[in-house]
C-alpha cells in the first residue's frame, strides 16, 4: 500500500494505540477505558468496526459457537435471532457494543498501520500510518488477530484465469452466480457454510476437497420475541444458556485433544450422522469421511452441507489443484474442470502473525526475524525485546473448540494490569526472556502430548513449532494468563518528553 500525503500534524504521545476494531480491539479499548486510560486511539483499516465479521459477508456466513457464549460476558444480548447467529447479527452486536461503551469515537477508520518501531531513548512506540502521519504511544496493542489475511494458493496460471476469482473473505457481491459454472476450492468452515447457498443458484457447482472435515448436526434454533422477552426479563436464563455452551465446548475440547475414549465416541457420532446425511448418494460417504485424527481440524456443525453435495448439479472432487487455466482448474490427478467463477475457500494465513506490519523493537530487533522459526510470546501476549507491545489473539491462543471471545477478555484484563504496572514503574516493562522461554516450552510440551502431535505438519512451522493453538481449556488459559509484575523488568528508562 502506498502512503498517502500527510494529512495531519504529529500527535502528542498517547497512552495506547490499538490496531484493529474487531472483537479483540474492542475488548482492549473497553478495558483500557475502564482503567481510566482516556488517551487511546484505535486504528482500523476498514470503514466500520467488526473485524472478520465486517469482512466475511459470503452467503451463509455464521459462527460455529453459540451466540450467548460468542459475546462479551459484560455485554449480554437478549435479542440474538438464533442460537448460532449469522454474520449480520454478529456485526450488529459489535456495533452496539462499540456505541454503548463509547469506543467508536476513539477509532480512526479507513486507516492502515504500515509499521511500528520502538524508541530506546524515549521508551515509546512510533506507529506509521498509510496517510503519512504517525502516532506515538507508550503501549502498542496489536488486535489484528489470526484471521485477518486471506490465504490464496499461489498456483501456476492463477493470474491468467479469464473468469472471476475471489476469496470467501472478500466476497464479490457484484458477481451474479446464477447460471454460471462455479468452483469452490476448500472445505473448511467458510466453504461448508457457503456451498449450500451457492448450490441451486449456479448452473453447476464443483467443490474441490483436499482434506474433508469432521461434521456434526448443528444444534441451532430460531429465537423469537417470546425468547427475547424471557432473556431480557430474566437475565439468569441467558446466563444459563451461556454457561451450558461454555461447558459443552470445553468438554468437546477435552474429548478430541486428550481423552481418547471420549474422542472415539465423538468420532463415532460424527461417522453415524455423516453416513445418514449421505445415504441417498452412493459413494459420497467414502469421499467425505476424514482419515485423520479427530481434532486436527476444527470440528464443524452443519445440516445442509452434505445434502448439498448430493445434488445432481454439484460435483465433489478430491485432491489438490495443480494449476489454473484461463477457463478452469486442473487437479493434481490431471482432470480438468471448466469453470466461470472460482471461490477460494482456503482459509487464512493464521500462522503469519503481524505479516502486514513491519515491527522493530528495542535495539532495532525485527519481530519477524525473532519469529523466523515460528511465533512465540508469553501467554501469547508479550515478546522479550519488545517492551510495551501486547498481542491480542497472539501465538498459541487459538481455541480448538471454544469461544475466542473468552480468551480475548482474559487478554484484555492482562493488558489493563500491564498498563497499570507500567504507570507505577514509570518506565516500559519488558518480559524477561527466561520467563517467556519457560512458558513457551510448557505450551509446546503440552501440544506435543495432545492430539496435534498426530496431525502431520498442518500446524507446524519450519522450526517444528505449533504456533496457533492453545493446548488446553479456556478456563486454564484464564487461570494461567495472569499478569505477574515479577515476570517483567523495566526497560531502559525513558528521558523526559
């Protein structure tokens, strides 16, 4: 992105700059305001709050965590339209939270962060923006998350495709799929939701599956005015719904990660339900049934994906894409599939943390060079040599089955404690290298003992590390990720501004 001409004068130093206005950025800004930190700026490259729920507008976009749990504990919502809400309802919720907690006025919309550098002399961060201006702050909070950069495979011939191609996270609503030959590449969460919506609209739909997901029936239901009245009048009912699903998803996480007998039961349930859903189409079950350990990929909930694959105007093909030709795809088995539109349902570059930013820490350290063998951070939040940089949804904080919002609330609390400790110290605080190394080794050791050790190289970096997933339960993370001042040492004392 080319910097625009400077439009504003340099700003005075701020207490904090938050990058991103999704769930993580809102959680951080709300917590800082609760702690009395008034001079906070949130920088958002989009034109509204919402993060991935603003960007992902593909047909059928929804959350696979029940809404009462996929929301802030301090901002319950009595008017969810469904148990598993779709994208518009989640985005409306985030807009409401931003308004009610007076965060929107802190946001600089349609502005991207290009780079951030730490000044050893002043102990502050300088944040370079794409309008040519800069922000200076004591604490820099990255809330760009793990799902902000779509991953599109760099295939031979991709740029020569004569039709229309786009990622599910950049859905082209101006492209009418009616009567066209469409290919959806990928069978992750986004594709599983979008395929039933495309089927029946396109003249023909080709679904390219490399690795099938485990599926379970979706325990969804609509909530009408009667439910809304009860939730609003008797808040404990909504709280009980939240608690139930918290316990349910934690139990799923235990089952597939550690308890092999429970994982076997879960796998048997998935097998039975998937076989029933494909019974009308001979041979389909054998194509969609996974051959890897349950838990390697997130287990998905759907009632309409497998029936969509059984339609006569839908073809499921297995294998990877070898190349793209002007009028279609060629798979690695040599078969050719003519298409007019390609939809990349290929997920996100989840392990490429802060890939769009250039981050320079104390002594000129380059963050991406420090992470050359895989990203790591103390509790997923702080990195030695980068005092005052905190990461929301950082390394090893992804949940295999729970709600990331639960994790983000924990991280926001940690951020608030860090800011208060920094004020008391009168200097930036840098996490001790030995503390971060020990906590990282504990996480990696647990991951090696869990289901992910049976998941080939899917989550591993070139250095052999697993960088995205948290190895345990959400409640464990909340208990573990507590700010301890002894884990930090004052960085070089800043001079008077």
